[in-house]
C-alpha cells in the first residue's frame, strides 16, 4: 500500500536540491514531451509546490511520498516514462551497476505537472 505524504511539515529535510531531480537529457525530453510525470530517488529532492525548471518550462511538484520498489505498478512505471515495471527496472539497474533490486527498498517519489506550461 502506497503511503502518500504531501504535507511538507511531515517530511524529513531534503537531501538534495530540486535542480538535481531530473538531469539526464533523455529524462528531460520525456518530461517536455509529457511522457514523464514522476521520478523516484533515494533521497528527497523537492517540497510540494516547489518549481522545477526544465528546457525553458516550469513544472510544479504536486506530491512527494515514500514507496517501496515492491509496490511499483505498471502505471507507476508509465508515469516514469516506461512501458512497464520490468522496463523501468532494467533502465534503473543499467544506470546503477551492481545495485540490487530489493522489493523492500524505499524510495522517494516526486510527482509533478506543468506549471501552466509557460515558458521561462
């Protein structure tokens, strides 16, 4: 069962800054094309309501919560820009050689949407 925690007051301090949330060019392209609306990280990179700037556009973080890798669904993988969990898993493991895929491992989910899709 996913645990959503969207009240920033209930969240621990961020471990990184929002400008590091999405940095891979392929992921940026997916966000700009509307194919990626979430990203998972080991740490918390953003607060709800925070603005992320990518490719001259603004995106607002709408949800931040913890999820275990074992809870991932195909719908979650599609929000990440992949067809299904297996495709997402292969991509993540190829980016992090030697990293095990542990169903109990907790990650931070950051969901976002265009901020009125206005150019900067």
